[in-house]
C-alpha cells in the first residue's frame, strides 16, 4: 500500500516534464516560465517536510500519509480544472503539500520496522512503486501533451490518490498505534538531528545531488523535442525508460549492495548519470536517448537509494524528522537546479544545461563515497 501511494506521488511529481512545451503554447508563455509549475511543486514539497516529519513521529506515519494523500487527490483535480498558468501553479503547490508526506514518511516507517542490514534492499523494493509512478507520469504526460484534452492524467491520479489514501487509512486504523510522544517544539526535533556531524554531511550531499541531477533531467524531454526534433509523445515515452533503469536496480539490489558496497554504488551511479546526460546532450537521437535514460535511471537509484538508506539511520529516535529533513534538502536542491536550468535555457538553450548537469554530478557522487568510507572508519574506531 505504501508503494501504491508512492506510485501516485511520483507520477504527480514528474507528469509535467514532457508537458512543458505544450504548457508554453497553451498559456502563451516561455518554456522557462512554464517550468515554474515544476519548481513550485518542489519548493512546497521541500518546505512542508519540516512539519510533516515530526507529525508522523507523534501521530503515526501511516495516518499522516493517508490524510495528505486525500489533499493530493483534491490538488490533482484542481490541476485538471486550471484555466491559466497562475492557477495551475497554485494547484501544483497544493499538490506539493499533499505529496510531501508520502515517500519520506514511508521510508521512515520502513526504517522503524526493518533492520539496517536489510533496509537498502527493502527500500529498493518499495521504490518499485515510485519508479512505476515516474514511468507512468512521464509517459502519460507525453501522450497527453499532444492531445486536445491534455488534462486527463490529472483526473486519473485524482482517483488513484483517493483509492490509495482510503486503503492506507483503513490499514492504519487497524494496525498502527501512534507513539504518543509528548509535544515537542519543531526546533527541538530539528536541532537534535542537525547537532550531529554525519546528518549534516548526508543533508548537504543530497541537496547537491538534487541540484546537479535535476538541473538537467527536468529538461531532457524538452531537449529531445527542441534539439532532436522528436514529438512530445515520443520524447515522453523515451523519458519513461528512466524507470526501467531504476527497476533494474530495485530487482538487483540484493546482489549489488553487498558486491559494490555503499561507496561503490555512489561512484558507479554518478558516472552512469554523467555519461547518460552527456550522450543525450550531444546526440539527441531516439536510440541514444533510450540508452541514456535507462543508464540515468540505473545510476540515479544507485546513488540516491544509498543516500536514502543512510538517511533512515541519521537519528533513529526521531526518524520521521530526520528523513523529512533529508527530503527537504533534496527537493530544495531540486527546485534550485530546475530554476537554474530554466534560467540557462532562457539564455543559451537546453544543450549547455544538460552538459552542466553531467559535470556537476561527479563530485557529488565521489565526494559522498569518500565520506561514507571516512564515517565507517570513525565508527570502527569508536
């Protein structure tokens, strides 16, 4: 059920990527201005984490996820009914509110219930729902972009969110018991996490990852359309092969994690991301794009799933707050990266944007791999 809810949240998150050129035409604006519908979602999503994480610790993570899924259902319906870019951005902000509780608190719930040595493989299986959501969001977005009624995917996700939220509320009512923790000021929970050096390393790393990766990835479909001449439908379907790469990692995680280790996954992941973005940047043809998006998805989940796993152990006694801070850092970085990418596109086009992202991700992955090894040596000495 958590994977189903993550499916809806991920699909909602990435549905507009292949739609940006269509939004620019429909609302008679620029591609850079239309990209604010993506940026606004990420900003709100990130900011809300600071409140939702401690709330999940206190009231029950499953209950909070189910309630905010209903908010996301309402927001998806409002997106379908929007008749201007301003109202669409406002509806996307509400969607960011609704989706904010889903994936971070689900990760925290898994952290509460799964031992650390098995956690990365379980998180990878949970991510299958998220990955399929990304694939469907991008595929449906590309298909809808070239149809008269381009809003229909939002109606589909309204129904799915309602179903997922209702099922999870029923499950939580029967089985989840809130911790009943005494009221604690938000600042106390956050300071407890940030007081330790290792959480600060993880948070800075995931912020840089979000900025570097999504400076380019948010505009891959637009690059294929503008530089490669591909129809938006085809570009959106090619973009969905990203999910196949992520699914490959999810299915192979039990073998890859012990063989490569966390630091090895980070290094190989960032190299795959850089090679994929560079290939798509310089050769935006269908074959190269398919291989590139697949390699990007495989590399991204190698790197990001390692960051996620370490985040679930940053502060076990306040895991909801810790994972929410992680999500805040990631989506703040994502919003910065998307905004920066949109600004570069407005001046120079999509090619320099993807090239910058390909270069920027390398120090992020190699830097965090070094930090993991350093932290492991410190823990061994302690």
